[in-house]
């Protein structure tokens, strides 16, 4: 399975790296598609307000960086999640087939949109991949059990012994009529 991961990650990351580099070199072509999104982002992030070129460059840099991280296996789950998050605005702005009138162009944009959706699914699977190991939450919950088995057993035993002692005292107090 490790060989599969080493092969699949670069294959999954390659379109993002290539597309991000292409857009970094020529951001003007993508900026016209991003204009409505740039206005919405500009309301939330004032540093990007009114400049679709800057937004396109930031988005492209994120794609290249996260794609290279995923391809090289550096923080692959975080990189896959970042690529998935960056893919959503790309699919909605560049491949908005529902706004196209020409039937041939609409079919082409729909195919691109569905390709983006399939890449999104693959990235989400990669983001959830724990290499066959339990999740971080599971490992943190069970850390004491594996490191200190005596300590992990001692506490429940002490609680049970204290509870039993309290019951014995209560029964003894009822049995002794003084």
C-alpha cells in the first residue's frame, strides 16, 4: 500500500501544480473569470479587495505549494485538504456550465466541472488517509493504555475498591444497632 500512496499522491497533485504554475505566469486569463468571486472575497479579506489578479496569484501559489507538499509526501493530509478547498472556487468560477448558452461549450464546461468534482473526491479520500494507522484522536485517547498499562488499570481498580469499601461500611453500620 505504501508504493500505491507514493505513486498516487504525485499523480493527484500534478494537475494542481501545473495549473498553478501556468496561472502564476499568466494570471490575466483567469482573473476575468474570478471577478465576481473577488468582490465577495474582498468584503471578507480587505487585503484582496478589488484586485482579482492578486487573488488569482494567491490561489495559484496555494495550489503550487500544497501540490508540491502532497507530491513529496510532506503533510499529505493537510495538503490534500488545502487542494480540495482551493478546488471548489475554481470549479464554480471557471467551469460554471450553467451560465453558458452554447450547447457544445456547455457540454465542455460540464465535463470540466465533473472532472473537478472527481478530483475533489480523490482529494477528500487522500485527506482522510491515515496510512492504515488509527487516527490522531484515537491514539491520543488511548496513549496512556499503551505507555503505562499498570497506571491505566490502577485507577479503575482504586475507584472500585473505594466504592466497595464504602458499601461495606454502610452495610456494617446497618448491621450494628448501636
